[in-house]
C-alpha cells in the first residue's frame, strides 16, 4: 500500500490527498506515505506564510503611496484606501497567531520588498523612509490610515 500511495503521489496528487485523508480518518497511520505527507504539510505552511506576507506587502505599498504621494492622477486617496481596506480584510481572514508572529518577525524584510516596489513605481522621486514607519498593529488595523 505504501509503495502504491507513493506512486500515486507522482501520478495524481489530488487523488493521493483524498486517499491520505481516508487513511487518517480510518486511523490507518501505518499505511500513510509519510515522506510525501511531510513535504505537503511543509509546503502548506510556506504557502500560508507567503500569502499573508504578500498581503502585508501590498498594504505597505499602498500606505506608502497614499502617505508620501504618487503622480498617478487616476488614483485618489479614496481609491488607495479602498485597496488597503480590501487587502486588510483578506489578511484578517487568513491570519492566525502563528502567522501574525511570522509577520512580526519578517516585517523589516517585507517592508524592504515594498519599498523597492514603490521606489521603482515613483521613479525614485519620493524620499520614502528607509525603515518601516508603521507598526504591525497599525498595518493590520482595518480603520487606521496615516494622517
């Protein structure tokens, strides 16, 4: 069974997942494809972290462009705020205590990625802060916007 399940993983990962769930529900732990199960769980963790980091980066980008200005005439502060609000709602739906702790530990790195983007977007015409001017609490607060 283990060999068959390992082969199934290489052929049809969706079917592999269904079979794995059945085995777990039936307490057939000895028949599990542990190596691929571990790989899938690790990937799931990475995907969750990447998803929340990406949303936080979008929030930072938009806050920087809202606060420090942009030359894009088609965007108003209301439109920037609408997008920030949308990203915050999406992030709120995904975040857990563990993922919040991850964002806290990666905030500087996420900010640097956002900063690189807004510098390119503004063609280096704006002096953005070199370090994140926002706390994680501010970034996650659905009602908070810079003055």
